[in-house]
C-alpha cells in the first residue's frame, strides 16, 4: 500500500514538471521565433537612422554632448519602443511658463494696489518690525492729541515691501526676456541698473522714515513736549517722505507693466515657434519611419512601433509629460509600399501624452 501511495502522489508532480517544462519550452520557442539577436541589430540600425535623420548626432563642440538620443527596446508580443530625446525638450524647459504666469498674476494685483492707494498698508513680515509696530500702538494709546494720529500713520506705513516686490518681478521678467533672446546684454544691463537705482531711492526713503519714527517715539515719550507744534512738523516731514516715494512707486509700476506686456508677447511668440518646431520635427520623424520601415522586418506583423518623444507632451503644474505615437507594422508597410502617404501614416498613429 505504501508503494502504491507513493506512485499516486508522484503522478501529479510529474504532470506539474511536464507542464512547467512545456511552458518554458513555449516561451523559449516564442523568443526564438522572434529572433531576438536580429531584433536587437534591427533596432540599433533603425535608431541610428533616426538619430542621423533627425540631426541628433551633431555636437556644439568636439567635447560637447550629442543634441539628443534614440534608445530602443523590444517587448515580447507588444513591439518595439523607441525613446527619443531631442533639443526641443531642452529648449522648452529653458523658460518656465508656470513660474512667469504666477509672477505676472501676482504683479497685476500689486500694480492695481499701487494705482488705487497712495500708501498701501501691509503688515511687516519680520519680527523686529512687528515688535516696533506693537510698541507704536501702545504709545499711540498713551500719546496726547495729534500724536495718536501721527503714530497710527507711522505704524501702518510700509511701502518698501510692495515696491521691492514690483522691482523683483521686473528683474525676473527682464532676465526671462534676455534668456529668450528678446533683449540683448546691453538692454538687460540698462534695465538692471535702472532697477538698482530705484531700489537705492526706496532705501533712502526707508531710512528717512525710520529716522522720523525714532524722533516721534522720543517726542511721544516726553510729556513736556509741545505736542501741537511738534506733531505738525513731524506730519510735514512724513508728507514729504510719502510725496518722494510716489514717483518711485509710479516708475516701478510703469516699468513692471511694460515688461509684463513684453513677456506676455514673448510667451505667445515662443509657444508658437515651439509648436512649429515640433510640427516640423514630427513630420521629419514620420517620413523617416515610412522610408526606412523595411529595417524593422523582424517585427511581427501583429505588433507595433511605439515612439516616445521625451518631454514633448502636455504640461501640468507638477510634470511635463511625454508625447507618444503608436504605429502598427501594417500601416508602416503600407506607407513603405506607397499605398499610404506619410501624412496618412501620421494620422493612423495613436497619439497621447503620458
């Protein structure tokens, strides 16, 4: 009975072994049918044709890297996948539209604030300024007569952060325009010098305002001071400082608006130019695929060629997607034989971003 039991339990094991061997043989047979060595050679040759035809083999200098690359692989029962890296991806990333758009939207709100308010009120961001503001508020409660109103004005005035934001945005837009080739080095240097001069003028007004705050604090702490005459003098000084800030504020707003308009126009032009470059690149790519499709003869008839254009797909806030074209071997053969135009081959591709 023990021997019989051993034979009974041995039968399923032998069946499993035979099944596994059969599956392995089938997989091996499938791989051999595809002729992976020949497939690898075909992919390398075809990739070389695309690199040369798309101009990806050129260099800016002897020791410079290539303009791009084509790297291929084969997925059994699916087809060939070619990842194509082109100069279009690097030229697209040279200018961050999302960053500019956010800066311009923020700047638009600041410009409106400049126009509608002679002196805008913004809470000081640093702790030292906050402590000073709280001290001024306490003094304002204890001060007599006109000092309370004057101290309240001094507490609420903070034009430096707003003008600095406008100058910083103008600087960013100027550098972006220079990077896109819309202004030359001389123009950029002139703009940066102008912005530096405006910043220096603002710093002078800030120093004058800080000096006035110190004087008013000292006067408010002295109970014997003639508050009426002193407050009038301080008020006149404050009015002069505010009046001196006005042209600087208006100049900063005007320059920011000008650079805003130029940057928006440059954005539209660059996007249109880039789309035209992508159109020409893909037209050339599909022409090469059509003319040299015979190089993919080892690709099974029911499989596909997938072209992955790195970084040329849709853009989002978090990432730049790839642009992907999936072509059937049947359509490529029809194009090669003249039964289908190159434009029709492109239309037959399944295209998406991922």
